[in-house]
């Protein structure tokens, strides 16, 4: 048999709902991100990719990912180069050396060297 329920209306006291969080617009996030990028660009970082909420910067062998969350707070995360970036640099060096060899061979064939 089930236990008896108390008679009368059962009222629960609930906490009031939290204030709704209003996310920022992409235009506002872009303005915040541009302001956050200024010190990095002044220090010599290069912007590789940028959207309204995120940006990736690179300098030498480091990356910095900046992100603006929906509340307008900026987060920065620094990391090393990705494998794709490293292989791209290797290919660029190989092409540069190959072009140098072609130029030397052409100069030798023309009698310049």
C-alpha cells in the first residue's frame, strides 16, 4: 500500500530563475577581438585567421589562439606549430633550395659563373 499523501495543495519553493544571459553580437565580439589583437600585432605577431569570435596569430614557432566568449571575455591560448605548419615550412625550404640550384646551374651554363 502507498503512503498517505498530505492533504491540501503541495507547494514547492523554487529558487527564482537566474537572470538570462544576453550573448554579445558578432559585431561587438569583433570589436573586442580587434582591441585584444592590437598588442600582439604591435609585438610582431602575424594574424593567420580571424573571424568575429576567434583569431589565430603566429610568430616564429609559436601560435596564439584568441577567443571571445559569448559574455565578451577574451581567452588566449599559446601553443606550438601544428604538423601542417611544420611540413609547409619544410616544403618552402626545399623549393627555395631547388630554385637556388636551378639558378646556379643556369648561371654556370650561360658562363656567368
